[in-house]
C-alpha cells in the first residue's frame, strides 16, 4: 500500500496547477484593465511568472496574463499622472 503520490502524479498536479495559474493571470489581467488595477495587475504578473517558472502547458496564456498585468500598471500610472490621484472615474 502506497501512501504518497507517485512522481508522475505529482508532475501532473504541478502542471495542472501551473495551467490554472496561467489562466488566472490572464483573467485577472483582463479584469484589471477595468477595475482594481492597483491590486489585480501585480497579482496577474506574479501568477504568470510562477506559471512560466513551473513550465505551464499554456505558455501563451501566461504570457498574455503577464502582458495584461503590466498593461494594468501602465494604465494606472497614466491615469494617476493625468488626474494626480490613483482613483479614477469615467464621469466629469
């Protein structure tokens, strides 16, 4: 009777976790362009970096998440410099 997972089961779990991180970074980066970019941008960057480091099968999705996370921070910087605050609204 074996109480620990085999090496192949651990590898599948690690890849599945990395794939989940890649998808999560993409979704958070996309949502972060609209709301909470100060929080979601850095989280998307970290998740994408971890997914790439762990060798995700969804490399393109992780790279998109990384790019969108960086874009979140760029949007925040542009809006903060234009309005002189980190909070922004669509109204006048």
